[in-house]
């Protein structure tokens, strides 16, 4: 049955502030069914490129967004996130490649005929229209009945805590309120998928955190496909079911938040995620005494058992997350450090402790923990430690890491070096690097 029917005895929730809103699930439940049948679910991007003159804003990207996924397009400014999202929306035509919705090629289909709703970074509200008319705009454009539009706008406004603001114009609203109007305009027609371009970037930090939670909850309740653009790794880690990390128009990695954090496919991904991000040091992989080491000035990290006669000599990038490093004072006689450390690392008996030698340069107090920035050779290395870690600026320190917490990347391509179990090795956890 078309229209939304008031359900006064619904459970009441709060968007923010004192205004009550009805349970979002109820709204969706009461939405009229899409006359074209089932909502869109799956979005496929096939080898899509967008050129602007000599610039490849998006360069050969392929992605598959499954039904109900929350895909975050993550990357630094200018990496092609918005261009990719706009090609999915139908606002920018690809130079090459195809966009499919539920298996149907929509590359040539205009935006209004794709069952997708877009929320823009700028909100893109009509300044001369009231909140009510901004939210109702997609329904008026589809020539729905006036009474139906009014009812549905009221329902959405109630959910988003905008009911008292329906007569205002965008300039009379706060940033957070404008953001909710933009969200309302997307919600009002119950699209198959939501496309959002940095929708929280104009909000202050506190409101951003609150709204992040609300959008995640909205996704869970609606069960719709979301494609969400952000340069903020915290948004990506907390909201996404899958993350596509973009760099210079190319897809660096597609994976769950856990996968991209724990096993970054490239040095770029490793250095983009984490706060502070993964420490990346130029090092050589060398074979010594049947064991492989990553070696650089101030760095000697045993990686695992090598093959007898290994001729490895490979320029690599050694990656270690700040939380996987342990700090201890350097002993004055220069003896090798023991595994284990004041900030709580568990010693690894199977492998000798990895040693990075350096000096504490600065200490950042984050309240619950602190970040010690240490100079190691020519590199700067961040260490995350519980407070109080008891170190002082200028102190000579040894940084230890367990071999399984090290990451290796090819220095030339930046790609992750793949390690395979060495079946013949005496130590069960031993690994050898495989060139990719
Ligand atoms: N309409 C356009 N004309 C020319 N260059 C563009 C246009 N849109 C985007 N670009 C360029 O494409 C690249 C990617 O832009 P964009 O997709 O907006 O990146 P992001 O959203 O990740 O910040 C940038 O180098 C940008 O300057
Ligand atoms: Mg953008």
C-alpha cells in the first residue's frame, strides 16, 4: 500500500538532542514497494577508467559491491574517489570500462534511471527551497501525489529530528542539520543503494563521531548497499564491511577493514592506515647463518629461517606497526637486548629478539598511552606504549619486534612480499620470501 502510515506507538529513539524519532526500521517497513520490484543490490565496476586530458583520475579499477555491503572508497585527496563514485552514480561517464547494477550494464543509463541516491560532501541543497521541499524534491521530480509526498517527508523529518525545521531554508541551519537534510533527501525515496561522498567532512569532530554511528546503524537497518567515500581512515575502519584503498586512480587493495590493516597489500596501504601509521624503513633482506634478516642502519630484524645457500639480497621496505614495537633502555655495554619489554610485549622464544637501536626524540602524551618518536638510523620510528612508559627525550633505546609482526614490501613496486612456509625448516614457523 503506498504512503507511510503513522505508527504512534512505535519505539521512540533520538537522533540527537531532545527530539524523538521513530524507529528507522519502521520507516523502511512502511515505505511503498518499489514499482520496479526488488531494490538494487549489487554494483559491479569493470576495469573503469576516467581521463581528464592527461590525468587518469580513475585508472582501470574493478570492484564488486555485494548486496548489503558497506563499501568505503578510501584514499588521500585527489586519488579519484569522487570520480569513481560519480561514475557509479551516472554523473560522470567513464572513458573506458563498464558499470553494472545487478548484472545489468548501466554504463549508458542516466543517473535518474539508476535506483541510487547520492549524498554529496557539499550537501547540494537548494538554497531557495525549504527543508520540506529539499527533502521532498526527489518525489516531486517523480511526480508523486502531493499528499503522499507530504506524509513521507514528515516521516523522514521525524526520523532525522528535522520536524521542527521543515519551514527553514538551508542557510538557517547548522552544518549537522544540513547534513541530515541531505540524508533525508536520499532516504525519502528508499533507493536500492546509497552513494555518499564525504558526508561528514563538514561536521565538527563530536558530531562526526555521533553521525558515523547513526549511518552505520542506518545501513544495518536498511540492509541496502552503501558506497561511501572518505579520506578518513577511522570512518573506513569503523563503518565499512569492505574497504577499497585508492592511490592515484588505482585500486591498491580491496578487503575487510581487518585485512587491509593486518595484511596491507602495499607499502602505500600500510602507510595510510593507522594513527600513527605503520613505520616503514628501507632495509635489505640478507641471508646470514641460515637465517634471513632485514638490515639497515640501526636495524637488524631476524625474519625467519632461510634456505641453505639462499642468495637473497633484496632491497625491501620493512614495516612495523607502532603497537608492535617494544621499547627498552639500551644497555650501556652494548650487549644484544633480551626479548620482552617494559610496555608489555611477550617474548618470542623461537626467534631472537629483533633489534632496532635509536634515540627518543619526542614523546606524545595521548592520555591512556603515549607515542614515542625515535630516531633509528636515518628513519623516524613511532612506538605506542602504555603510560607511563618511563622514557625520556634523548634516551638511547632498543626497539624490539616479534618476527611475525614484521611486514615486508618490495622497494621498487611497493607490493607486499609474500612469504611461504618452508616445509624443510626445523623451526615450524620459519618462512622464506617469495618474489612476486
Ligand atoms: N572535472 C574535472 N576536470 C579535470 N580534472 C578533474 C575533474 N574532476 C577530477 N579531476 C582530477 O581527477 C583527480 C581525482 O579527483 P577526485 O576524484 O575529485 O579525487 P578525490 O575525490 O579522491 O579527492 C584529481 O587529480 C582531480 O584534479
Ligand atoms: Mg572527493
